[in-house]
C-alpha cells in the first residue's frame, strides 16, 4: 500500500471518528440539558409554590386573627345594622389591622354580604363582574376560592373566603388581594432567574430573549399556551444557554384568558452555559485526543508498511544470495550453522549432511595444516582473511574457491562465529592448466615444424587454403540455390508478391557479395599484421546487427581496448563472423527465446603473455544442438564443410590457433586461443 492510499484511509477514519464523536457528545449534551431543564422546571415550580403558599399563609393568618381569634367583625356582620352603619363599624374595627397587613403584601380587602353586595372595600374599589362571580360561587359552595384577578392588565392574587359564625352560619364573604408584582419580586429575590406572569391572549414574542427561538419552537409555544400546557426550552444567545420555562398558574373558569408564569435564566454563569462549555471543551479535547490517536496509528502503520517493504527487499536479497552466492556461517569452532544452496551444490552434500559438521570435512589432502594455521592466525590478527582454498567434494572431486572470511558478532558485540563469502574459481584454475598444457603441446609442435623444410610448411598452407576455398564453395551453393528457387517463383506469382521476393533475392545476393569481399582480402600476405581485437569485434557485430534484432538476440562483450593480435583483420573478422552466424543459425533451428551472447577475452591471468583466449558464450537451449556442434568440430566428413563453425576452425588453424568447445543442451561456450602482438 502506498502513502497516498494510507493518507486517504486515515483521513476517512478521522472523518468517521469525528462524526461519531459529534454524535455521542451531542447525545450526552442533549441528555444533560434535558435533565438540567427538568431540574430547572422543578425548581421554578417549587419556588412558585413556596412563594404562593406564603401569600396563602398570610390570608389564613388574616382570617384566623379576624374571625377565629377575635370575633368582632363576626359580631358586626351578625347585627342587623343598615349598610352605611355596617360599613362604618367594619372600617372602624379593621382599618388598623389592614394597615398592618399591607406590610405583609396585602393590597386590598373587601367584604360582601350574602346577597353578593359589597359592604366595604378598603381601597374604595367598585365591584366588578369577575369579583361578583367569585363571590357568588363562594356563597353557593360555602368554600374558600383562590384565583388570579385580571383588571386592566393588572394581575392580582385573589383569596375569597366565606365568613361563618360560631354555629357555622354563613354571614358573608371576605376577599383578600395581593399584587402579582410582589410575588414576582419575591421570586427573583436571591435568585439568578427572572420571572413574569403573562396573559395568554396578550402574550407576544417580541422580547430580545425570544429572538433566537426557532420558528418551530415558537409554534410549539403558542400551541402549548392555547392548550394550557407546560413548555420549556433552552435557547442560544451568543455564547450563553438560556433555559425558559412556561407553565400555567391559573385555569379558572371565570375568565377565558389563561395566566402563565415565565421563568428564564440569562446569567452568564448559569448551569446550562456551564454544561455547554463543558461539552464544548470535551469536544475539543476529544478531537485533540482523536487526532493524536489517528496520527499515532498512521505513524505506526506507515512505519509498519515501510518495515514490510524493507523486509520484503531483504527477503528478496536473501533469496538471491541463497540462490546464487556461496555463503557459509560457522560457530567459533568452525562447525557449520547455515549455508546457501550453491554451497551445498558445489560440495555435493545435502543440507542435513552439512549442518553441525566442521568445515574440515571439505579439506583437500593437498592442503597442509600450516596453511590453515596461518589462515586462523591472520583472521585473529586482521579480523578478515582473503585467499584461495582447494577443497574436495562428497565424491572426491577437487574444486577451488576464492574466499573472504570475517568475524560475526551478536547484539552485545561479542564474537559468536565467522561468515565467509566464496567464489568458485575451478574453471579459471582449469583454464590455466589447459593453457599450460596447450602451450607445451604447441611448443612441441612448433619445434617439429621448425625442423621440417619450408616446402612442407608451404604445402600445408596450400592444403589449408584448398580446404578453405572448398568450404567457401559449399557455402556459395546455398545462396545461389536460393536465388534460383526465388527466380522460379517469380514466374508463377503475381505482381503483388514480387516485392517480397525481390527483397529476399537482394538479401541472398548481399550475403554472396559479402563472401566474395571476404575472399578478396582473405589471402593477404601481411601475416604479421597487428589487429585490434575490440575493433574487429565491433565491426563484426555491426554486420550482423539487423539479423540479431530480427531474432531478438542480445550481444554483450567485455574486451580491453589495448589487446592486439598477430592476425590479419579480415581473417579474424571471418572467425568471429562465422561463429556468430552459427549462433544465429542454432537460434533459428531450436526456436530459442531471449538469447544472450557474451564475448570476453582472457589474457592477464595466463602464464604466457603472448597468448589470448577469446571466450564466446550463449544460452541457446536445444536437444540436438550438442550433438551437431560436437560432430562439426570433430568430424572430417564433407557434409560439414559448408558450416560456419567448420570455416572458423580452418581460419583458426591457419593462424596456428586452437578452437575447443564446452557444449551442453542448455548453453555453449567457444574458446579461441590466438597469439597476441609480439
């Protein structure tokens, strides 16, 4: 997974987490607001009931003092005095008490007869229809009655009490009125809330506190007022939360307009604002914590992803090492702890046979103990050893390795064993040996040739020339036959196919022309010509470049530019050209794919500085390829005279060189040994 996908995924996680945090916090906040609003409503009801009972207690106190404790007013009402005299007597006996009761909040006291006629009003008010209905109901029911009196938008608490004598005979009715403003004042005293009593038909949402109320909330409020139901809500005002409670306080049948007590708290430090601030702070902290968690998770997964990538790279590297590098790890005693596959392959032992065994089991008898003693001495002194070792595999065969041995430490820095990287140099050693033997053989042959007479040498060369010309003649037959065949087709085919046939004829004629040009310069007498190996190789590859591209063949070479050979330019070019044509032919015959030809020159490691070995390797696979190439190089039958490989062999022999081949069904390596510039 790349960084872009990881970023997108964690951004998605953040959005989802943010959504759930907002949802959960809003649910908790709404729940807490509802609970607090419920407590606030109970608080308002409690405070109202408490203050209302205070006025009720005052009315009870007045009634007790005037009609139970002191029965003067009762005696006055029992007398049959006329109305004026009765009024004077009541005023005379109640006036002083009334002044005292006014200090308790009493605003008006009035007395009514059994005929619902007003006897006395302490504030000289006239009887109105509303009061008349109240008095009438008290007279008829002989029970105390409480209600709110609405008069010119003035609201009063009205306690209407029946007056009885000692025999419980109804004598009249006394009304006690308290101003609602005093009630509101007492409610607001020592309270952070504000109170109002409103009339339902005269209530309008014009105050500033209702500006932030949503239209749906306004509609719900109007419906609750019309149906005389409670209503409570929390409004937003800037950074404050304002709780508002509406509940009916009078649903009397004596007036059609209901009365509502409104209570709200717009204090900056009210409980609802604190709850809102608390949850806002909780939201910010949650977002911060969530960001930290998401960031840590992102960093952890990013680190884990990069670790997996690094781990995968190291696993791939280890797999390559295990498949292609000879690596061995031992403990301090030289016992094998682990090794790669090429090590088991070159030693001939299996993994089970080698693990836990000492490396001495691979020691060759030709290697002395002194060699290993010096090796361990150098390793302890220099902390590293590099050199060549001759070993023996499971089947007794000898092989050479070039090794680098170095110490291995644990996490505490303590030496725990040794590791070694090894290179199989058996082929190089064998090549040196072969070169030495060939040199000796060649030296013997040269001595023999020197003894022979010059005529015999010339005859040998003439014989070689004849063979070369014979080989060329066989090769010419092939393109000439193809040209004849294509000319025959021209007579049969229509004009639409003439172009392809013409190209084919041109290609074959070009091959024939190249051969003729090679013959022209082939027998140049400048035998001591100095020819640059790299230059010849580049020109040869250039000649076959189009055919290589057609067959998807890659050619690589590693030749030092200072190597010169004592052979004519065109003869050396013919040697390489025919070998590479042979590779091209084998590619087509075996239908090989992804063919690579690697060309190198070996000279610095040879004992004789006047010799150079050119190595041409290919990875062409074929079942019959090995048999064909071996027969061409070893047989003298005429049927192989027209092959490219046979012609190359003749040119090499003409220049006192050698050609041999390491041939398998999986690859082929050609070795050409020639004289360097003297």
